[in-house]
């Protein structure tokens, strides 16, 4: 029997795609984050930042769906599950957290901070904490996931989907003068309007436990247990409208908020709280991102090629995808600086108004190729590779 027939080939294709989307997101950030925290130089930069980041914004949820599809419900005992996850997830995470602590800022202070949270210079590592939280829930929910029926699962997925509207309901309740406040930790967040049981003394409202990434966990479960095989035509008939609707919400929502801040004049700049408001439609628990995630996942299910390219490129990159996520910011930052130095900035750059999109694409593609090559090679180091790259 072909050793590849036992793999979920489309999940490998989905992982490598999600990795590239991560590179696109982080290659776009310098075009709206800068200065005191928020900075967009021109109207065209606002367009391109919204276009590329909206296009790729479902990258992290796609990773979660892939993990859920493969791991949930558990296939082995709770102890064995956590032992495997510790080797695959926690050890590489610890190694790269230390690397970033020395790469950015003051190492001693950074190492102390690691006792409480990730190093904010390596902000992408928030993903691992979220993933750990989901892994802690999987053993608890697995008995239910084994016996849940299709209709019951759809009801819970529907409730999770309703929670994706909460950020917009909250924003509408606050009104047009939405502000950003800083909590005791100094982390910016939009001032909350209490909804459905929330209060100054209680953040655990009616939908608290069904919000966040739990819906993506259930989506992966639904795909494994109930989705079945769909024809290409039927798949695209669902996937494309979902993706386009989600993209429109993310793209239009970001631009609308940027133009409101700019009041017709660019550059537009402010502290990081301004970007927090701009990014509201991009939150992973909002309806636009959920719709695009559904679109991406359904379209990736059509990728079932397991020929020579799959064996030589897709499979090894997929296996190294977690390590790529962990280390890519070190490479991306360097490449972004080199490419920007070569092409210039914004409309004054070498390619005029096309400078920004070309820089984003080049940074993402070059980062992806470099990081994939490094990660695959390091992962192949006998005995040590799996502990470094997962």
C-alpha cells in the first residue's frame, strides 16, 4: 500500500497554504503599524494593507481547523495525548521563546517576562498559548464529540457563529465615539459595553464559553464526522460565496475605519489604540474571518494531489509548518528591511503606487522560501530536529 494513502493529503496542502498566509499578514503589518503605533502613509497604502491582510487574515483559524480535524476527538489516552503534544508543541515553543528573548530587547528582562507571557517583540507566539488552551479542552470534550449528532453539533456551531457578531454589536452599542482603554497591564483594548450578563464585576457573559476559537474546533469536528465527500461544483458553490462575503467584511471594515481616522488626509497616524480600532473586522472571532476560514478550508479539501511535488515539497514543508510559524519573524524582519531599502517607500518608491504591493508580495514569498528551507533542513537533524521545529 502507498504510504501516503493513510495521510489526509488535503490537510498537508492546507497547512502549507496557511503558512504562506501567515507570511502575507506579517509582511503587510509594516504598512499600517509604525511611528507611535499606527501609521499609514498614503491612501493607496491603506488600500493595499487592507487588501492583503484581509486576504490572508484567516491563516490562524485555518491552522486550528487542521489541528482539530486531525486530533479531535482524541485518538488515544489523555496522558499519551499530552505527552505527544509536549514534544511537538511545548519544547520547540520554549526553545524559540528563549531565542526571541535574546534577539530583541534586553535579554534578562525578556527571560523574566517569559514566566508570565510571551515576549511582545515576538507577538506571533500568542498563538501557542491559545493552542494550549484548546488542547486542555479536547480531553474534556472528546466523549461528547464521539457521540454528538449532526443536528446537535450544528446548533452549537450556530451559537458559536452568533458570537462572531458580538464585537460589532458591542461597537454599535458604544456608538461612533468608540475609544480604546488601557488595562492594568497596559494592553490596549476597545472600551467594553457590557452585553448579556457582563458587568464591571463579571466578564463571563452568556456566550463567553462559546466564543473565541472553540467554534473552529467544532468546525474541524464537523468536517471529520459529517461533511463527507462533496463534488467540486458543490464545494465551490459554497466556498467562493463564503470567502467573498468574509473578504468584503474584512476589507471594507478596515478601510472604513481608516478613512474615518484620516478624515480625508494622509498620512494618518496615532498610537497603537488607533490600529486596535482599525483591526476590529480582522479579529479571529468575527464573522468575516469565520466566513473566509470556511471558504479556505472547503477549497483546500479539493487539493488531493499526492504525486512527486507533494512528496518532495508539500509533505516536508507541512511537517515543518509549526517550526516555520515559530521562527519566521526573525527572517521576515530582515528581508522586509532589505526589500524596502531596495524599492523605497510608498508612492515615492521605485515602482510608484505599485511599490507597496510588490514589497508585500516579495517579502512574503522570499520569507516563505527561506523559512521553509531552513525549517525542513533543521527538522531533519537526527534526534534534535523534532525538538527544535516540532
